[in-house]
C-alpha cells in the first residue's frame, strides 16, 4: 500500500535527470550531507563510522533528487 503511494503521480518527479545531472547535484549538495553527518556523528559514532554515514546520506540524497526532480531553492529543506 505504501509502495502505491510513492509510485503515484503525486510523488513522481516531473523531470527525469540524467546520470550526469544527478552527479552534479550530488556534488553540489555534498556540503549539506557533510554538515548533517557532522551533527549526527557524535550520537552514532559507536554504531557506524563517519564514512558509512556519508555513503548512506548520499544514497538518501540521490533518492531525494530522483523523487523531487530538478532541485530548486526549496530542495535543501526537502532533502534535509
């Protein structure tokens, strides 16, 4: 049921980005990823190391980019 919600047109991105565009936006929002990881690292350090946290955050960012579509000024709040 939840799967159906995410596959509905309401949540679908209006524009499919190329891998090059996705890479560009991943690089552009990398400082945001690192900031969030820096904030969470002291709480999670004994469970997961910082590099693994960054990789997981980047996967989440890529998922957010694919759902949101072309990032605009509101994207950082959505991705955060």
